[in-house]
């Protein structure tokens, strides 16, 4: 198959398969059936899912092209420029499709009389600026337009990375709308869908990008780029499978519901996913290893077949979004105070056993914790294979840190954190002052430099991106002791005594931001304390944090009124300590947490001057593995 035919055939089959699957899915699930009241007409009923499908495909291509450029291609080469051109073109399509989706959604929701008059324009303007759904599509359209310009204009590593981050962020507003209905466990469904959308975008968009890149790749480069994409695809497949399973559990509550139209569409999407996984195994384990030259017609026909299966999965997903899930239809009304505030029932009393049995899994941090342990152990195993030792104590510390991260974000601290101020405080203290030191002492950066092969073909893998991050001016500023201390004090009080805490309780994205921010700030502080060679600096940082944590605890202990009474005082809870007593318990936890910086400084006296846990080990500077590092065929090679 020549390059021109491939560029025409691949996207055509993707679009045709997606459209066919969408039409069949809408007919099966009734997603385009006429309404009994305020029917917007067939153009809107059928046009809305079609333009939404176009949004999904174009957004995926945009993100996938940027990720492939960042992790598989060489800057200042034709291949890199072509990938960015693909991203820019896809973003342009995304802009138009998102705008059309916003308009069609407005007409479908409010069924106004469409005209060119001022009244209709004012209605549309209020919808786009005053309603959550309208703002989602306005933000998506503007973001897509900005990415169109950025991807067309940029060509450097740093600017492309910023563009990719903006592109991924542009997917989040759409994912918060998700599939149809409003689930009782909304937060879990939203996070599962965000992970799902990002995984699909990298997987599908990367494959489309490969098709367009083929004429720009020399015979020697095709195998290298395909191997690197297959690594991205493998990681994406894992994310899509795990998040898809989690999303299914929030939509299907009884196995008999799988016999519903929603269940049938879900089954079709699942079958397509596993077929795609099987195709990935075939070309990863067999075809890539035997690939010569540009790959041969059989390989590229397999790529086209994979695009067809992705089209079926994408079409089924778009139809699924228009089909009510059984859990949506059967979900009970939210009647209690706790249900109205949190969209979930009040948990049972916090007993000693509940500390071990209460779970509310946060899929994002469960994936981070599991991935952190798996890849860390893979790095240690790789070092041992070449006869190089890695301290067991570091492995134990890292593993303990990741397990504690999982429990803090998914265990009792998470399950009761929305209802008890004390449990919320416990989670914050662990994220700021307990988990980060364990992770820093695990020396993941040092392990990465030792275990990941150095690329010598001008592209960037994980190793190169880590090294670039440590050399960035922003990180050099953040690593200063004064900056890290100010950030920690601001985070302690901002998340503990201001309305920022209320935002993190109400908004699931705010909750995830608070976790990530706390870990980052805690890690910066732990690095400073553990690696500082000057006792005076270590003492000043430790003293400032100890005073700040103690003051926060006293603020909770001594104030006469109830802080955040509109949340913690409005749960309607009849078990356990009263809200004001629980607030005092939160203050005691903060005071106990104030001791942790002192313990950290004590550990730092041993580790700081003797072993910089974040330094670049001499043996890893410019290190190359004996195998072909430029091929980068193994997942852990970055």
C-alpha cells in the first residue's frame, strides 16, 4: 500500500465505520427517537450525535498527534512538523465541530425558534455564558481554536509540551458531561470518564498520526516510531480498559441490565476494545520484530483494520452517550442533607473496623499508585539484570508511600473525608507531610536515570523529559527553600481555613487538584529538608512548617464557632462526635502533624549530606544500554 492510498483509506475507513456504528447504535438505543414533548426535529436528533462523534475523532487526533511528536519524533525534522500540522488540522476540525455541538445542544435542550433575530442571539448568548452545559462547549470551542494556532505556530520542545497540556485540558470539560444522565456516584463516573477519554485520545489519535507520518519517515525510522507508538498504545489500552470497567460499574448495577439496549451497546464497545487489544499484541510481538524497510503492505493493512475497529468503538461510544444508562434511570432521588451535598448517601458510623473496610476508590490515584509501584519495580529489575544493585530500603519506602497514597485517596480517609472534618484533615496531613518524604526517599528520579535507556537519536523519552524538567528555570525556583516553605504554609492554611476547602469538597476536579497540589508541595519541601547540607536552613524550614501546622491546629481547637458550618455542620449526621467536637479533633490532628517536619529534619541529617536523593548519579550521565536504545522497544525505556 503506497503512502497516498494509506492516507486516504485509513481515515476514510475510520470515519465510515464510526458513522455506521453510530447509526446502528442510535437505532438500537433510541438515542435519536422522536420526543413526545418539544421534539427538536430529525436534523437535531441525528445531527447532534454526528457532530459529537466528529468532536471525539478530531479531539483524539489532535491530542494523539501531539503526544506522538513529544515521545516518538525528532524536533526540527519533517516528521515532527508534519505531526504538528496534523494536530493543527485536527484542532481546526475540533473547533468547528465543538461550535456546532454547542449550537445543536442548545436547540435540543431548549427547542427555541431558530432565527437570525436578536432574541434568538440573546438566548444563545445566555445559554453559552450562564449555563454549565453552554460554558462547556464555549470553553471547548475557544480552547480548540487556540490549539489550532499554537500547533501551527510552534516547533520547539517546550512550546509543543505546553500545547499538548492545553490540548489534554481541553478534553476535560467534555468528559465532565460524559455519558447520558446523572449518576448517584457522579464523582467516580466523571473521573473514570476523564481517564477513559484521555487514554482513547492518545491511542486513536496516535494511530491516525502514524498513517499521516508514513511518507515523512525513512525506512530506518518507521520501525523506531512504530515501536514507540506501540508503547504509548499499550499504556493507553490499560487506561481505557481499567477506566471502562470502572465506568461500567457506575452504570450497570444488575447483570440483567446488560440485556438492555445500553448493555448491548456496551458489549459491542467492549468486544471492539478486546479485538483492538488482540491486534496490538499481534503487531507488537510479531510484526514489529520482523519489520524491515517501511513495514510492508500487510502491516499497514493491519493498521487500517485497527482504525476500522476503532471507528466501531468510537461510534458505539457516541451512541452510548445518547442512551440512558440503567443506573441513571433507576437512581433514587437525593433526599437527605448528605445526599444533596455529596450526591451520595451518608456512610455508616466510623468504627475501628471501618478504618480497614471503608473504601471509595479514586480511580486516578489508584492508577497512579499501581503504576508507580509496577514501573519502579520494573526499573529495579532492569538494574539487577545487568548486575547493578539498588537499595532495598528505597524500594520499601517507595512502595509504602504508594500504598499509603492509595489508602489516603481511596480508603477510610477518602470515604469519610467529605463528612468528617477530622478525616479530611488527616488526609491533608498525610498528603503534605507523610507520603512525600516516603516517595522522595525512594529516589524515583535517580532510579529512572539509572534504569531508562538514553536516547541518542534526537527524540525525547521519559528520561530526557525528566532531565529537561530538572533543568527548567521554574523548577529551580520552586526548589528554593524559601519558596517551598511559603508554598507549604499557604497550602496548609489555604486548604484548611479558607473557602478553597469548600471548593475541593464540592467540585471533583477541585478535589483532584488539591491532592496533586499537596503531593507536589509536600515533595518540594521534603526534598529541601532531606537534601539541605546547611543545618540552619533545615532548622528554619522545619520551624516555619511546625509553627504553621500548630497554628492551624489551634485555630480549629480554640475558635468558638463551627468553621464550614454549611458543609460539615449540615450533613445531618447522627453518629459520632458533634461537628464542633470533630472540628477540635481536626485541630489535634494538625498539631500532631506539626511534629512530622521535626522527624523529617532528623532523617535529613542522615540522608541529606551523604546522599542527595534527587541528584544525577554519575553512572547515569550519558548512559546507554547495550541494546538498541534508539529503537526503545520496551515500555520502561521511555
